[in-house]
């Protein structure tokens, strides 16, 4: 593993972000890399028909050939760093399309160097003029057919992870957060070292660290050091990603339901991870307005708290809500 030396300046420029196109690229990896495909086999099986329609309409081979590479070798122009908390797919795709042709060719050649032959026709397509436009179109097709329809749930999970990590950062510090999301043995392509002194070259050039949760990178994590002047991107599995597509059961706390009402008990139980109103409504099969009314009552009673993350207001259980839920479970009849 190559070391990434993090200066104090890098640590001070640490932030979280969500990348829409990053998720699309991880889906492309899941399509073509056996280990990633096995990790997401259930999701791919559910979307087999949509994937077949995309494959019938587009030759995905050039994109899949690049997605098979290790984290450091995938062309950096395909993974533009989000400029705010949440990257918008249209803006990210446009940045890919606008990449200078010489950079596109240089990064693709680096990706292909020393790897098994991919076929002369695929290599010609990747090295020809207009490669960035064609790759952008393939990413857009996967977004439209596979990722976009589930983006509300995916983005909700990613934003909930950011809220959780932010609270963890306040409670335990950055070192503990980094150790959890990117443990040395679980990090693909790098180890992280912190340089304390002010001298010497910095591999990261004081550009900082971008922490990007992902649904489809699970179960691995990856460090991506694109180029001087850009942050080191740590992509890591978002909390709850493995269970995102699994229906939630809401029948463990019958006693609590009798005390505060069935819907409010279900909401309190569902907040094992922080969530926004729309995601709760989707999981519980109720309207967002109905869920919002119950959340207001729970918040007035001190059982839930809210915080804004991006465009969403995210709700989480308070310590009183946790105690009530644990107490109800402990008193449940056996």
C-alpha cells in the first residue's frame, strides 16, 4: 500500500459530501467485477430487466473496462469531487464532458497500462477523440435506468450517514471517525499517515480530505488521490447500505405502541439510523404529511431531535427516546 501523508492543514480541510456520479461508477463496477457483483447480487437481480435494456441500447464495454481498475487507476476525470455537500448528477456529468482531451487520453492510458488486453475495438473507442462525451453518455444511461429511480432512498441513506458521522466527529474526534470508515486493513490502495511538522513535500498539497459515503462500494473502502490541488477522497460504505433494500419490520414494541400509539412507536423504532420524513413515509407506507404530524408530537415530547443536512431535515432519536425504546423492549412479554 502507498502511504498518503496528511498534514494538519489537510485535516482542517476535511469535509463530507455525496456524489451522484460516484454511485453510478460503483454500479458499473458492480456489473463487471465478480466480487462487487456478488456483494450486490440481490440489487442487480431486482434490476436485471433495466440493466438488460441499458445493455441493449448502449455498448457499455468501454466504461466497464475502466470501472474494473483498482481505485487509484480509474480515470480521475470520471469522479469529479462534489463542490458542495451533495453533487448533482447533471453538473457532475457536465464536468466529465468538459474535461480537456489531453487529460482524458492521459488518464485512460494510465488506467489501461499493464492490464490484460481489453480488445482492440474497445481500446480504440477509449483513446479516440470524444471519449469523455461517450463515457458521459454511458454514465447517464446507467443513472437514468438504474440509479436515478432509487436516488431518493439512496441519497437519504447517504445523508443519514453524514449526520451520524458528524455527530460521531463531535463526540469522539476525527481520528476515531477515520479509523471506523477507513481502517488500515480495509482501505484499498493506501494507508493514511499524519505528518505533524511544517516542512517537507505533501503528497496531498494541503488540499484536504473529502469523506464520501457510498451504497455500492460496500464492503470495501477506497482512497482516491486524483491530482495536485484536489482533496484525497475517501469513499466508504454508508451505514445501513447493506439493508437499504430490505423491508423493515415494525412489530417488536407492542407495549410502546399502547403507550404512545402504533405509528409513533413505528417511527421511533425506524430511527435506528437518522432519517428524513420522506424516507420514513416510504418505509412505513404512510404519507409524508402524516409522518410529519407524528414527528412533531414526538419532538415536542423530547423523543426525537431534528437537524438539517442538505435539502433534508433529518430526524433521530434522543437519549430519552432511546431509553423509552430499550425500556419497552425489556418489559415486553416473553
